[in-house]
C-alpha cells in the first residue's frame, strides 16, 4: 500500500552523498514566488507559440476555430493547474507528478512514469526545444538549418546547448533560476510588444482578418482534436513547476499561487498573440508561415522586426530548455530517493547542493535524442506520452481526497468537475490519436515503450522490494 498522503511532508528525503553515505539533507528551498512563476512561464513559453500556429491554421483554417482551439487548450491547462494547486500544496515534495502518482496509484505506476520520463518525455522535450533554438541561431547567422551540412550542425548545436544548460544547473539552482527569470521577462515582453504593435499599427491598416469567422470546411471534431494536441504542446510546462516543489520557499502558499498566476499569464498572452497574428495576416498566410511571429513583425516594422523576433525566440527556447532541465532532473532524483531507481542518482553535490547526477543523466539522454531525431518526431513523442500521465497525475485527486488526513492549504474549485473535465479532454485526445491512421502506429509505439517498463520493474526495484 502506498504511503499516506502526508507522510514525509515535513521530513527531508534521504540523499546519497558522493561518498556513498546516507544523509538526511534535502535540496535547499531557494525559489521564491516570482522565481517559481518564472519557472512555470519560462518552461511553457518555448517554441510552441512561435512554431505551432501554422500547423493549427492548416488544420482549422478559420479565425474563430483558431482562437477557439487556443482558448479551449488554455481552459484545459487551467483546469489542470487548479488541480495541481491542491496536490502541490498538500505534497510539496521534489518530483511533482511522480509523487502524486505514487501516493494515489502505487509504486508501479510511479515507476512507469519515471521510466517514461527517462526514455521518452524529458529527452524529447529537451531535444525538441533545443533543436528549435539551434535552428533559429543558425538562421540568424545566415545559414539554412534544413540544408546540408547545416542540418547536421543544428543537431550538434542543440546537443551543446543542452550540455551548457546542464552545467549551469549543476553549479547551482540560483544560477538556473537567474537564467529562468531573465529569459522569461525577455520572451514574455517580446510577445507583449508583438501584440501591442499588431493592435496599434497592424489592425488600423488591415482592419483585421477575422471574417468570415468560420469558413466552410474550417472545423471538424477530428481536426479540432489534432489541432488541440499541437496547442497542448505549446501550453505544456504549467505542471513542471511541481517537479521542483522541494526547492520552493513556503511551498504551501507559493506553489498554488504560482501555478494559477503563471498559467493565467500563459493563457492570456497566447490568445492575445493569435489575435495579433490574425490582425496582421490572413489565415492563408498564417498557414504558410512556420515562423509566423517573424512574418508579422516584418510586416509591421520591416527587417528589424525579424531580427527582434529571432532574438526573442532564441531567449525563449534557451529559457525553456533550462526550465525543462531543472524540472526533469528532479523526477529522477525523487525516484532514486524513493529506491525506484539507482540510489546514486539521488546524490546531492556537497558544494552546490544540486542533484548533479540526475542533471547529468537528464542531459545525457536528451543529447542522445537530439542527435538521432528530428523536431517533429520529438514533439509527437513528447505530447503522446505526456497525455497518458496527465490522466494519472490529475486523476490522483479523486483518490487522495478520500484519504484520511487529507488537508491541503487550498482546494480545487468546482470539484469534481474541474479535474474530471481535464481528464476527459485528455482521454479524448488519446482516442482521437488512435483513430487517426497517421498517428495510430506512433501512438501504439509509445504505449509499447511505456508497458515495457512493467517487466523491468518486477525484475529490478519491484523484485528487491518484495
């Protein structure tokens, strides 16, 4: 039976020092409210809002369907964040989703989540975002990142980016938080500037491209579901803050506030950004513009706009890789601390007080993925695998609410409708992916990798525990 939901809440996890001795030291709580919000916002705003609009407009070629799918994606994300606010406030421990799944569903599902993070989710996230950073950097230097030999250069530069960010995070969480704060302000500010320029300059010129609002054939249930998957890729990151819960100051107060405020900030800027795109460009041009923000900026203020957007995307993706590195490594740390992974991965650096082995492991797998796979492959792997564990993580609230002693500092409003809406939406997306012929085989492959963790569990940590 899994431990009670409040067990270990105020106690420090046992970390393994480099000399192999067991210690009762936890990762220090150094992240305040604004740093926590920066982790959430900075991890979420990566490449999605700059790269996804073209694909979404191709699936839903109408102004109202486009704005609707971004709004619905934001609503689902907010439902998830509100639920996580209760879970994180009650269980403010390093690992986030891993902790909630273990407490609600037991050690095997928690192991499968960690296994999937290691083999699929975190590596794909790091690789996908770092690839976008590398491609924009090469384009800024005057090279075509999709033409030989520069397409290979993009992989190497992405791998180097992951390595550099890993080193920054090993040296100290304060340095990682500083990078996160600076890049978050820059990327959010860049999007705000695009929105303001589009509404102040572009909209008076064009009158906007909002009619016809729903052209014939611009929306269907299947297309909406596929577009929503792309939107959730752009929104993903709102839950990553919970994975560094053990390093947030006053977590019972700051974690719920940061989750809700950060997610609301993301929803607002994403919807406004799409309104700005439609204010300047018609849907047909957005469909053909993989770098839509750069196209909008060029229309508004000329070539200098393209340069400014390129810099914004570079800062955005760099910060997102940093946030993903911070959050992902804490999952492996928590697994090892709970004896569901090699104990040495729970080592805390004696000087910098960071989970340096977990960070190095996270970076190594990410580098391997980025050298072997394309952005599209990485994005598809990430989204499909994440959906499975979204259901288990958010659905944990239904079991934990029935446990004796469950006394969170905040409770999700309109329970059980808010978490139920989120879980039903995610299940719809998984079923929709299985029904789509183009997505069926990749989706089944992801399920196969997840299920491969079952015999691995019973042959390793499950066997030892028994």
